């Protein structure tokens, strides 16, 4: 019991430490800085092209519509949808991204951007903050549902398999 408690304390301390280390060094760099390598099957794959054509890339544009302003008003907000932080929370990754960018799912990249790629150990990238959600173990679906849930004013349910097909990308 005592061991379990001290292990837990250690685990918590470690988590706090890593969180602290990352908070200073991991900034969002924006999806455009992934474009050069991730548009090319011979480099990092074609994830950028898939993303660019997806609704995630247009998620801020969707807030700049009369329809979105109407939703914001109905929800009791006095600001326009694109100026309402409660809406931006799910629709935008950071000031550097017009919408839900790569880093919404793969983590803020300033520290791992140069630590991953051809010939590099993915473990180093993960240690530097890269998030690699997986379809197979359910972690991807879990991540989707942090935004695709009933806190979204237009939510009509979320079928993971169907939705993943629309944005699916991988290496190569
Ligand atoms: C200098 C080129 C380059 C840039 C810039 C780049 N990547 Fe990559 N990335 C690669 C290559 C090459 C691979 C494939 C590595 C392999 O096949 O083992 C990769 C793989 C990945 C992977 C899969 C895990 C891994 O490490 O194999 C993710 C996730 C990823 N990149 C995300 C990003 C994101 C997000 C950005 C922008 C913030 C980005 N990359 C910018 C070259 C780059
Ligand atoms: C950071 C929040 C966020 C995360 C995480 C997220 N999404 Fe989304 N997603 C959105 C928003 C916002 C929209 C609406 C974009 C628009 O049209 O303005 C959207 C739209 C979509 C659409 C288009 C809707 C449609 O009916 O065609 C698909 C498909 C989608 N997401 C799939 C996924 C999948 C699969 C995951 C997990 C792997 C995921 N999303 C994770 C915020 C998110
Ligand atoms: C909505 C969430 C989401 C967004 C946005 C997103 N990804 Fe991914 N990405 C995933 C998931 C989930 C996987 C794992 C797929 C699997 O398990 O096969 C993945 C896999 C990858 C892989 C392959 C990893 C491997 O090991 O095979 C690369 C490379 C990658 N993403 C790069 C990017 C880049 C670059 C962008 C932006 C242009 C981006 N992703 C945007 C969720 C996302
Ligand atoms: C919890 C995350 C979340 C919040 C908060 C959120 N949205 Fe969304 N929004 C989404 C997702 C995910 C989608 C796509 C699927 C859906 O409709 O749930 C979406 C879709 C939309 C669409 C439809 C886009 C299209 O063209 O199909 C509009 C408009 C919209 N949201 C406006 C708003 C407004 C306005 C607010 C703030 C009052 C807001 N959203 C808050 C996650 C969110």
C-alpha cells in the first residue's frame, strides 16, 4: 500500500514536471510549416493535402457566417461568433491556424518539429510533445470526441469510422 502511494506520488510529480517543461517550450507553429514535407508522398506523406481539403481547415471561416452569428446570439453571446472564445475553443488551434490544424491532434510542434522525420526515432518526437493518436487502440476516437460532442451547438452525433474516412491520412 505504502509503495503504491509513493509510486503514485512519484508519477504525479513526474507528470507535473513534464507538463512544466513543455509549457515553456512548446508553441504552436501553424499547419503551413508542415506543408513542405507533408505534401509529398516521398517525404512525410500527403497529410497536408488531405487536411487542406477537409472541413477542419475551414473551421474559422465557418464562424464568419451569418448562420454562425445567429447560433452565437441564440447561445446568449454578445460577440460575433468569430470573436467568441467559447466558439474558437473548438474551431481554431491557435492564432497561427485558420481552423483545426495539424497541431490540434498532434500537439504543439515547436519542440518536436526538428526532432522527427526520416531516420529519426519517433520516441524522441513523442518525448518532445508529439501526440500520435491511433485508430486501432481507440485513442483517436477519444481525441475526436473532445470536440465532436454535445457541447457543439450543431452536434448531431459522431460516428467515428465514417468521420475518420473523410479525413484519413497516414505515412507514405
Ligand atoms: C523537414 C520536413 C518535415 C516537416 C517540416 C514536418 N515533418 Fe512531419 N514528418 C516528416 C517525415 C519525413 C516523416 C516520416 C518519417 C518516417 O517515415 O519515419 C514525418 C512524420 C510525421 C508524423 C508521424 C510520426 C513520425 O514521426 O513518423 C507526424 C505526426 C508528423 N510528421 C507531424 C508533423 C507536423 C504536425 C508538422 C508541422 C508542425 C510536421 N510534421 C512537419 C517530415 C517533416
Ligand atoms: C479541436 C477540435 C476538433 C477535434 C479534436 C476534431 N475535430 Fe473534426 N471538426 C471540428 C470542427 C470545429 C468541425 C467543423 C468544421 C467546419 O465545417 O467549420 C469539424 C468537422 C469535422 C468533419 C466534417 C464534418 C462532416 O460532417 O463532414 C469531419 C469528417 C471530422 N471533423 C472528423 C474528425 C475526426 C475523425 C476527428 C478525430 C480523429 C476529429 N474530427 C477531431 C473540430 C474538431
Ligand atoms: C483531427 C485530428 C488530426 C488532424 C487535424 C491531423 N491529424 Fe495526422 N493523424 C491523426 C490520427 C488519428 C492519425 C493516426 C492514424 C492511424 O492510426 O492510422 C494520424 C496520423 C498521421 C501521420 C502518420 C503517422 C503514422 O505513424 O503512420 C502523419 C504523418 C500525420 N498524421 C501528419 C499530419 C499533418 C502534417 C497534419 C496537418 C496537415 C495532420 N496530421 C492533421 C489525426 C489528425
Ligand atoms: C465542443 C466543441 C465546439 C464548440 C464549443 C463549438 N463548436 Fe461549432 N462545431 C464543432 C464541430 C465538431 C462541428 C462539426 C460537427 C458538428 O456539427 O458537431 C461544428 C460545426 C459548426 C458549424 C457548421 C459548419 C458547417 O458549415 O457545416 C457552425 C456554423 C458552428 N459550428 C458554429 C459554432 C458557434 C457559433 C459556436 C459558439 C457559439 C460553436 N460552433 C461552438 C465543435 C464546436
